[in-house]
C-alpha cells in the first residue's frame, strides 16, 4: 500500500485519481464492526466507521479526529484505488 497522506484535524485535502469518474468513500482503518445479518443467522454484516475522516463527492477529505483512515475511489467498471490517510493533531474549539 502507499505511504499515508498526512492531514491535520480540521484540515481538508483533495484526492485525485486516474480512473476517471469515480465514487469516493472513506472508512476508519481500525474500526470495522461485525453485526448479525437479520436475513441469515450464519452471516455477519460489516459496519464501517467514519469517525476519523469524511470525504465528499468531489474527493475532498476532512480530518475529524486523530487516527487512520482509508480513502477509496471506485469506478463504475469495478476498478478501485485506495489511499491510506493519517489524521494528526487535536481538534480546536
């Protein structure tokens, strides 16, 4: 994987990709919860958290609190690109 992009808490960072038009998403690197699948007792559903950072539809990430996150760019043909992010610092306010 790539070297993490460093972002300060409260700061923004724009991501770009060579995949063309993509849907952007992010999830906390170390916070994935498993919960029971209501339709099948043998399955588990993954629940991803976005407590560390969020990203908008234009690829602009905002650091929310210190921690690690992963940004994902997903093209309509199934190709994806992933970017590790490290949010650093303490929120002011």
